[in-house]
DNA sequence: CTGTTAGCGCATTCAG
DNA sequence: CTGAATGCGCTAACAG
C-alpha cells in the first residue's frame, strides 16, 4: 500500500501537490469545493502530514524539551503536568530528559539538543553542575530557554522561581517558634541558587531570633539517598542537642524522617522537621510532616507559557520576564506547642 | 552568520557535502586525514546535524512516544525513569503525552501521533477508554507499540504487565488473615484489564477463605478524587461492618486513607487498607500503610527494551514477547495481630 | 577515497 | 483559483 502523503492525495484527486497542501492549510486561495474534496479524501485515507518534512521546511518543530533532574518527585512531576497541559493546548510536543543530577548527563543532553530538534527548552539544572559552558553553548545555539526552580543565573533569560529566601526564613522561624533551639539545615547543594537562597533565609531567621548560626549543623546532601540518611543519623548521634531539621529539598526531608525513625527519635515530639518541597501524599497522611509546598503545577504552566509565547512571537526572552511565585508552609496541625 | 550545516562545512573545507557527511558518520571510505579535518571544523563551529532533515531522509526519527494517564503518580514516574534510561542509552528521544484518563484526550493524542513523528510507542491506556477504534487506527498506521500495565487486549502486540490476579488475591488474603471479614474493593474501572484481574483475585481469595462476595461492597472510582473520597465515606457510613479495604490503584488507596481519617476510623486498628501500587514515600513513613508494589522501574525498562529492539531490527512485535512481572506485598509491620 | 546526482515530504515562490 | 518549480538539510546510490 503506497504511503498517504500529499503526492498520493494529489494523484487521486487529479490536483497538484501545491493545491492539496494549500487546501489542507485552509488557504484562502483555494475554492471551497476543492477544499472539501481534499479534506474528504484526507480523512478517508487518514492522512497525517509528515512532521519532519514540515519541520524541515518551516524550520520550526513545534516541540519543546524539558530537562530536569528526575521525575519521581512531586515537584517535578507536577511541573511536567503543567508544562504538558500548556504545550498540548498550543499544539506543541514535549520531549523529556532526565539528568539524575549528574553533570555529565546534563552536558550530554544539552549537546543532544543543540540542533533544531526543539524550538525551546524548559530547564531545571542539575545540582552538580558547576560549570555552565555547556549551557552557554546551548544558549548560543539559539533555542529559547526558560529556567524554572533550579536556575542558571549566568544566562540572561527568564526564570520562574519561588520565594526561596522567604520560605527558608519561614520554615526556620516555624521551627524556632515551635521551640527548637538547635536546628540543623540540610542543603541540597552549595552551587544551586535555590540552596543558597533557602540557606540565607535560614540564617536570617536564626539571627533575628537571637540564635547562633552553627556551620557544623549544615549538611550538604548528594545524590545517594542511603548515604545521606547515614550522614544525618551520624549528625543526630554526635549532636544530640539537635531538636529541629530544616531540609531544603524533598529527598533530604525523606531521608531525615527515615533517619529519625531509625534512631527512635519521635517526630515531632523529639525532633521537628520541615521538609522543603511537595511531599504531597505523605503530608496528607502523616500529621507529623510539615512541608513547604511550592506551586509546582503553576510553575510548570508559567514557565511553559513564557516559553511558548516567545517562540510564537519569535521574540527573545528577557530576564525581565522572570516570575517569582510563592510557596506555602503546610502543617497539618501546628507543631507549636 | 550563516547557519552551520554540511554545506557550510563543505565550502570551508573545499570538499563535497557527501564527503563531509560520510566523514562525520565515520564511514570507512573516507581518509583518516579528511575525517580529522572535518571533525575539527565541525567541533570548532559547533556543528549539530539537523535532526529533522536526517529523519526525513532516513525515515526514522530516533524518537519514541510515551502515552500515560498521568505522571504525578509513583508508578508512572518510576516507569518513565526506566523508559528514559533505556531510551537515552540507545540514543532515542522520548516524547511524553498525558491523557489524564480522558478518552477524548487519548483519541486526540493518538491522532497527533499518527504520522511518523515517533518510531514507536509505549502506552498505558486511559481507564475511560472503552472504544479502541483510535488505537486500531494508530496500530494500522505503523509505529511499533508496546503496552504496559494498562493494556489494550484487542491489539496483537506485546504487553508488559504484572501478576494482577495473584496480587489481588494476595492483598485480599492478607486482609483476611489479619482478621477482616467485610472487605470492600475499590475498582479502578470496569473496562480496564488490570481492574478486572485484580478483582478476580479478590473474589477468589474471598471464596477460598469461605467469605461471601458481596457486590455492594465494590465501588468503582472515577477521575474525581474528591468525589471518590466522598463515596468511600458514604460506603463506610452505611456499611459500618466494613473492616478492610482493598484499593486497586494508588489514587483510590489515598482517598481511602483520607476517608478513614475523616471518619475517625483508625488505620489499621479499626480498618485495614491495602493499597495497590507504589505509595512510595508514604509507605516508608507510615507503618499503617500496606501496599502492593509493582516493579515500576523494571516495567518501564522492559517495555522500552522490547520496543527499541523491535525498532532497531525492524521486526514486528509479537504478543508472544509479552512479559509478566511480579508485584510485592509491602507491609512495614504486619497488620496481622 | 571523493564527487555528482537524486529525492525524502512539504511549503512556497512565481507563473499563469 | 491552480500548477510547475525550487529547496529546507541530509543520506545514499552511482560514478569515477
């Protein structure tokens, strides 16, 4: 069976390829009658335009890429939800790439992406990425880029983030007000803006409540959850005075909970924990879980909206289009008192 | 600045386009010296082949599509993880589409996909889909398809599933052995094979343990979580004898937990619940949560592996390549006694 | 080992 | 209103 393409339609209808093409695009310079004939046959044969030929010709792919650390995480999966929603409504396809917070992979992926495969890119950088050369290259190679959550400050483009400084402050203040005096901080990574911001909020809250900032209570996590848990347990063992933990990212919050449980230290009676990011499910079920919840779905939507708008208008994305959304402290029942 | 394509490279090197193309593909019929020159310039100019031109010419896109109900769900996000992993290793790109369990969307997406954009498709059908005409059409239009978890039995292709019947049996038996005598079943959807299988296991377990199957204790959920919760609460109120719940899917399990909490019926003391699927995080934190956990990551990997192998070998996928993996009952501490 | 030629399917000039 | 011709960037068959 011959393939169903414009040529085939043209032959069967005794028309030229050009006319068929125009008819399918509802061009004003084709008679209503012809359009009808073309559409009827196209439907009958289940004609689908070849996306690649079209992309090649028009030099747009109607495809965006999403590069994120992982998907098995409430924040990112909700964000994808928002992104996919917006993309589909605008007729865009979504390619997904996971870095697993690995620098090498991120570099590989960005190279993969340099070359017209996508019209634009939504990105949350890997926490391990210190060097941004690959991102610079990518940026130079043209696709529109919008960062969300884990941004690369070095590139002059729009970023969709949350009020990380304030949230860090809020989380810490919440713990202090609940009676904590020795609050450990679990940092996601020193070279990630969200980590720095949240930590600054943490420090400010301590300071303003008259507490010392103790550098030795700050633990920087890595990609190995098991090891993170061990290190948290070590910290809790060697520093028994710790009565609160502020985890700056979901994975570390979980590791904290597990560490506390394994050490038999009850949450929230003995140790209070505030986990950053969307524990979703868990926080609904276990009242001991206090979380800072980011509006992940909206972040995804906003980032995608900015990106697609720029693509459609063929306009550059400016840093001034950046958006800062608000996170919320979500405690099922107050841990204060 | 002129674009960096083969033509440009060829001009600057005084070679033909064909030679440059061959050199970049490391063809044996190009001198080492020439290859070197080409590669050097390509690197210098950061040449990236145009993926669409290549796809058009070769008639392969090195892209697969993943169509799933949602991503904000441990099962699917883990599966994506596995899929992306396998795909990337083989140099494939992954397009993602979410149906939100909506029939219309699924139809729209499959149409979207009919037309060479993807070389293959991994799919978990929407629970609402009763009609499979769109899938038949898609199947006829050629891309290789592998179903996973929520399969469409009508199509003669490979399916990657878990031992749903046994798991349903196991879950129910677990409740019975823990002392439950009136076990409600929350069905995901009557027209989904996983639902039917799990329910059959549930019925068999009841039967073999000498319990009556009571149709009025079976509740079929829909896409509205809030309403599901209300209906579960209704059921628990009108049928106070219910002392166990077997939820055949993650979302319904969560709604059950919430319903129980709102009614003040303690889990697992007053009501025991077994939730199907990967509650992940939650089950680690709350010992009350008993889950049937599917090997989601492996399911993703396996499905992707079968698909890519078939694509690479240009061979049709046979139903005989189907795989059935095993789920595991995961109770943090036994609810029995 | 290298170049010439043709064409993937489509959108778009330019003619009529 | 319609058709013929051109080329997007790349690969592959065919020469030499």
